[in-house]
C-alpha cells in the first residue's frame, strides 16, 4: 500500500474525442480501480466528439457518481485540442493529485496506489509505463518500442535527467500543477504531456519514472501504417524539443546503416564489428523490460527488435523532414 494517507483525494482527467471504439474499455478499467470511490473523481472531457462517444460515456457512468462528464466546446485562450480539454477539466477537479490517461488506455487495478507510493516530499510528477494490447506481431513490436524507450528514460532518471512525460499514464500533485499555472501557464503544445513534464521539472519539483509491472497501462495498437505516420509526425515535435541525448539516440539510429555503409568502403571489418556491437547493445537493453517487467510474451520480438528500431528511426526522421501539417484527432496543427 502507498505511504499516502488513505483520505487523499485523487482526480483522473480523461480527454476523449471520437473514441467510440475504445472509450468503454477505458471506463471499465477506471471503474475497477482499487481505490476508495469516496476519494476518487473521474472527470471526462468530451472534446466536441462527432460520433457516439458522448452517448457511450453517459450510459456507462449513469448511477456512478464518482464519474463526471463534461462537454468541452469552448476554447481556453492560447490552447487547442487535448491541452485545452485538460486545462478546463483541471478547474473542475478537487483532487490533491491529478492522474492522466487516454481514452484508448486500460489502466491496471492497482494503478493509483502504486503511483501514489512513488510521491515523496518534493515529487511533483510520476510517470508510468505503457505497452500495446496483445493483438499480433506488429503490436508486439510497438510494445517493445514503448518499453525500450521507457527503459532508457528510467536509466537517465536515475541520474536526475528528465526526458519526457507520458500523457496516457502520468500523475502530478496539485501543488506542482498550480505552481506552473496549469496548462494555461505552459501555453499550447501538440505534445502537451512533454510540456507539462518539463514545466514541472524546471520549476524545481522532483520526478519519478516508475519501473514496476503493476503500473503498466495497456493501449490499443495503431490500426494502420497511415495512423503510425500521423502519430510519429506529432511525436517528432516532442523529440526535437527534448534533451539532446534523446535527439542524438534517434539520429544515430536513423543514420547508422548509411554511416556504416560508408565506413565499409575502406574498412569492412570495422563496419561489421560496429553492426554487431550496436545489435548486441540494443538487444541487451530490450531484454531488461522483458525480464524486470515480466513481459514474457515479448520474448519473440527481442532478437528482431534491432531491425525494427532502425526502420522506425529512419521513418521518423523522414517524416519530420518532409513538409506538411500535423494531423491529430481529425484536426490540423
């Protein structure tokens, strides 16, 4: 159990836009949380959905007073999209701690308690873990990519180097949120989780990157290659604003094969050694979450992940370089 007093008030903020395919699964997991209902409020902001999202939410939360539905149609000055919804929801909440998840996420039953236990005196933000639902080989590679990145984030956090937040699995103290002026104080960002995380850390609050299986949230995998490219275009906004080490990691992965190909022209033996060493390093890293986080179903991806990582890194760099607007939830940014 957590070292937080049992009377603590927790507010969960959930922004939803056109999520009729996913929202009920998310709501069921939130309803199953092992936390006193009298100390919990789940605030759902319907971001002007045009499908059946609102009807599904309102039907599910009927006679569940700890759930609260809000139709978000107005816009806070300077904010758009998800950041606007979360900013407005925060004004409705009464919790000492604000938890964030996405509408396509299934949270574990012990999520709140396990996350609360990571807060210490000056901790302002705690970041959880996420993987994809088991639904095929591609989803497994996406899961491994998430856990690979989160493992690197965890490593750097041990040296007090903050990389980013995780908008689908994150918690902040009310004190830290208010200290930065909330999302209104941050201003608009298409990667609102990264912006919130960095603002809190820069305000001298501590942060924790959790690394236990009990906080792993399960996300719906992307349905198509097009969805993947749209997602990665948005992600690249955050990566290119993130600490230098993360940007270097992506660029090195994307340019590794071309660089080694050039080296092979005059020193083929060295190029082969470089490939083997890089493959061994990446493979060793991805073994860590499989073992420590007990994700045994992902063993089948471990020895192929290096090839996936090279490919996805090249794709992300190309997507970032190519001109074009960023699409997100049927809106253009």
